[in-house]
C-alpha cells in the first residue's frame, strides 16, 4: 500500500512542479511587458462629469453650484480611472496577482493603493489595466488658486498625457 501511495504521489508532485514552473514562467514573462499611458476616463469632480469640459469657463452655473458645498466641506473629490496599456511581447502568457500603485502630483505622493486582482495577458497581446483613483483635491497643497485646481482637474480629461502633472508608479506583485 505504501508503494502505491508513493507511486501515485510522484505524478502528483511532478504535476504540481509543472504547474509551479508554469506559474513562475508567467511571472517572469510579466517582467518583459511594456507599460504605456493610454488615457484617463470616468473623471468626476464632486460628482460632476468633467470629461467633456476643457476649461473652467465651460462649467455651467449648475456645475458651479454643485462645487460650493464641496469647497465648504473641504471635500472636493476627484474620481477617475487611469488606463494603462500593458503589452506582452512574449510568446507565452504573462500573469501576476495584483499591483500596488502610487499616484504623484507635482512630484509629490498623493495617493497609494492596490488592485488585488489577478491579471493575465496573452502572448503578443495588449490589455488595458484600469487603475481606480480617488483623491480629495483640497488636501493637496500644490494649487495656489481655485482656477489652478480646476485647470488641473480638467486637464486630466485632455487626451494629451502631458496636460496634467500626474504620474502613476506601478509595482506588480506575485504569489
């Protein structure tokens, strides 16, 4: 009986080593992936969709009235998704368990977070990694005027990644 269990456990051990090696290869493949800024979507400032606004002058009176309580409560929430193209140049799948991120504005760290979500990118494929960002703009001392603050928030909606002063650092993690 012991010989049978031993003989059955050898294939099981080999199978788990193969699965483990496959997983390690997927992690190794991820180190070769290329990350490029795509865009910012679902941009909301104090619940106002600002994706179509190009300057503070484009804000309607209704929008401005919605901003007043946010300024009064010192809670001007900016919510958005920062989208990054991840390209896997490998001939095999690349995968990871999740990603930690840091959002910087004017070279100052303003937000840290993580996405505890398995990410898998097929061989020679590009997938979009969407990072949810939520920050209170009034807690950031980088704006000297309300117009500067609004220009920053509205600049995020521009298709040009240089339109804002925001950067995102990514640190993938594996199990």
